[in-house]
C-alpha cells in the first residue's frame, strides 16, 4: 500500500513539473468521467493505471462482446458456445493465432507487457465486481490475460483485415479474391484550403456495425498524454485518434501482401527445391460444448510447409498461404507511440517502424502539415500487383519473398500544392489531384496501377470532386460534405438513360424515366427515385455497363456511356414493373425501403452504397419483400480542426456501448439520421457540464 502511495505522489510531482493538469480534477488518482453519450474520459497518474481503467471502461460498455471476441481469438469459442463456433476455432488454430500470441506477448517490452496485463486486469475487475452485467456463457471465458489481448489484436489485424476466411475459401475454390474487409474515407486539409487557416482532418471508416469491427470512443489522459479517438472493441490502444497537436486516420488498402501458393504433392509430402519434403504436423485439440455432459473432443492436424500453412490438399496439389508481418509483433506499441507524438517528426519516427501490416494513413497537425502514406509491409518480389492477387505455383525457395520494402520505398506525400489529401480505398496515385504520385516510380506489385483498382471507383471519384471545389472549407462545411449522398453513378448514366427511355420505352419505362428525372440523385430518407435507380444498377453487370472504359486522360468522368441501350431500357422496365408489385409506386421514398438499426432503434436510412458513388456509405443487406437493412458503412466519424484549443466533432453511429442494458446502445443513430455529429468534449469544464457518472479507483 505504501509503495502505491509513494508511486502516486511521484507521478503527481512529475505531472506538475511537466505543466500537465489532469482533466479529472483528481491528481494522483485514476478516474473515469462518463459523459452523456457514454464516452469515457479517463485520467490516470501513469500509463499502467490508464490501461487498467481503459479495460474497465470497455468491459462496462462492451463486456459480453469483448469476452466473446477473446474466446474466439483463443480458438476456444466452441468450448464456451457450442458447435456453431467450430469453424471459427478451426480457422484461428489453422492460422496459429493462440501460440503466436504467446510469442508476441513475450517479445513486448516490460512496459507494454505491464500495460497489456493492466488492460486485461481492468476487464476482469469489472466483471468480478459486476457479475450481473456479464452473461453466464461469457463468464466462462474469465479471467482474461495480456496474451488474450495480443491474440485478439493479431486476429483482427492479420486474419480479418489482411486476410480472412472468405479469401481462403475463394482461393480453395479457384475464385477471384474478394476485397478486404471494410472500407473508409479520410481527408486531410491544409491551412491554405481551410477558411480558418488551420488544418482539418476527417476520419470516416466504413466497417460492419458489430462484432470484431465495432468502434469504441474514449479520451485517455496521463502525464504527457491527452488522446481522443476510437479503438476497435477489445483493443487497448486507439487506431484513429488525435491529441492536442496532431491526429491521423486510416483507410483499408490492398498491398496483396498475403501470398497464396500451389504446391505439387509427391509421395507423403510436397516437391521443394528438387526434393520431396514432408509436411510439418501439429496436432490440435478442440473442445465442443454439449447441451449436457462433458464437452466433445476433436483432434486434427495442421500442416505446415516452407511456403506457409496448408489450407487444403486436392487434385495432387496443396494450397499454402504466406502472411506478411507475422515477424512484426509491435503494432500496439507503434499505435501508442503515434498517439504520444507531439510533432510530425515524432509521428513519422513511430510510423517508420512499419509494425502495422496495411492501411493508408492520413495525417494533420497544428503546424499546418498534412501527410499521406501508403503504409504496408510490402514484400520485395518480382511480378505485378495483379499477379500477386491470385494463386501462384511454388516449388522452391526462390518462389517466395523474403524481405519487405523499406519505409523510403513506400508512396507518401507531404504538404501537396493542392492543399488537400484524400483516400477512399483507392491506390496512392489519387491521394490528391492532379496526381503527384506516379506508379512508375514505385514497385509494380505494391498497389493497383490505375483508379479502376479502387475498391469503389465511383465513391473515389465523388470524393475527389467534393475536394476539387475551389472554396475554402470550414469545419462545418467539412462535416456537411462528409454527409453527401449524391450518387456519382446516377450523374454518369441518367443523362443518357432518361431521354432514351422517354423516346423508346413502353409506358412503364416512360413513367420510370419521369421519376428518375425528378429525383435529386441522392439517397436521403425522402429521396424518391433512389430505390428505382439502385435496383436498376444492381441488375446490370457493372463490367459491361459502359460503352467507354475508364480513361487516364479523363480519370474523373470515365467510364461513361451505356454499352447496350436496349438492355438498359429492358432492365429499367422490368425493375419498374417489379416495384409496382412490391411497393405500389415507382417513387417510393428511400427511407421506406432502406432502414438502419442500432440497439432498439430503427430509422429511415440516410446514405447509400459506395459502389453507386455515395461518399456517405451504407452497406445494405437484402431482406424479404425487397427491403434493405444497413449492416455496415459509416461507423465512427470524426472531424477535427487543429486550432488552439483543438475543436472536434464525432459520432459512433450505433452508440458507444453494446451491452443490452446500456442506454448508449444505439443512442447516437438519431443524430446520424439528422446529418449531425456531436461535440467532442475534452476540457474539464466541458466534461463537467455534460457529466453522467464519475468513477474513482
């Protein structure tokens, strides 16, 4: 006890010497101030106490979810939840996550190990003191450890973002690789483009609205630290954040740094370097919970090779996967160093470590610097980017990559003359426009060479056009632009489709053309014509829709034209007839057909699919009777102005809690439906004025 008191006094003396004041009004003591949106503002005298309180806060907001995710990362979800979780456990064990988590944990510095342990301890402490808040099934997972935290981080970064079960299944079935999980928009605006003369930063990740990818917003303060932003639930550090001096956001990129190989089977092994080599075998055991009695045991072998773990064996071949970055265990430490940086030099020093395997990075600071980095653990190898997005034969060591490109070899851009940077899951070459990064200056297998390699071409074009506006942007204007639902694809196609339908279509086609002509090309709740257009666009093959392909000489307005006008009109007539039957009208409002839900709240949707060219993104799932439900898209939104003090607004679309009893489960969805963000409270006065609860430790 005496030791803790002495350490607390020393921390307080250090804080005073540094000119640092804790926003919790309690020096030498850890506390959490919960604001009226369920955002925890955590202050602590040292980092370990800060991590412990962050674990407590996350457990309070997301206890059941965290424990489920940690059980899955252990490869023991079926042991706690039954046979429905077997496939998840097999994937986790196949990828070696539980054992590698132990190795990665051991590799951490003593300080980071202490932080990981403290975060886990905070989760355990909350669950122990509030057992009624944790379901019986999830209590079986307790206690959790720092190794569980590391396993979860590894699973999310490397085996959901970088690769995932859907990609593995596609490769095994000789199908094209599906795109990475999620998407995002991010903007960095320089003072010359800002009406206030201050840098602006927009963070707008598009991820599923639950499970592994749910965001958690918080403020973390300790001596030398005042960090606001969001972590993925179960993560002990923030992935998107800002402090008093700088901030950053991330978007998904596609470095193709997961390599899939086809090995030739021979005898009881595989052909390698001219010889037959046996597979490495590791026996795995799974427990499967039964409705009654003892769990069922399942034993199976994971096979390894020089080319990586074996995914399958069939037709005299074995499929193997090599994942970049499994030798880089310090992603958490890098993120934590990024959050503590005070200058661009500090920040870049942290990023240069290249411990995070992927993601575009956009940055802004109080000094007026903006920065873009195509961050990737990118292998040094021959061949094109397209070559490495598919299965490749391998029979010797020379077929594998051994090293990564250095930081200096990655595309990056600092303070472009345009005054702005953006990324909407497009290759680096359109980080600003006109382009200042050229693909010929970098490795040809690092990124897609053209704008057509963007995850959603039309959303990227919409992003670029929003920023090409010559007017300077205020923080409010930045926020308003982030809510843009105008569909680039509608702007591109309807000027041709509407007059053709009026001239050539049958009566229902003419009626459809009239509805589309009156529509505002947006997907707001009251937009009439958006449903008709979406169903028309969904029915056509996007690869064959246009008569003029994408043209690098006109990158923002191509592809264009309609390749087959007769087919386009026939589809319009067919969709219109179907809508008459389903909805009784062709001009049914978007929000009557498309809904968004969080917690117990269901509202008319605002926003649309990115592949249609909406900057504001909702990924939709089709439901019976041709209705649609938003299941992903805008999730955490943050807009920051690096003034003095920093000004920011943000939103966690589905609310900052998932516990069923929490009033913050879904409480921010109504703001999103009104095209609003909420203020980010950071000062003691602001937090006190909007205080819901105080906890001291």
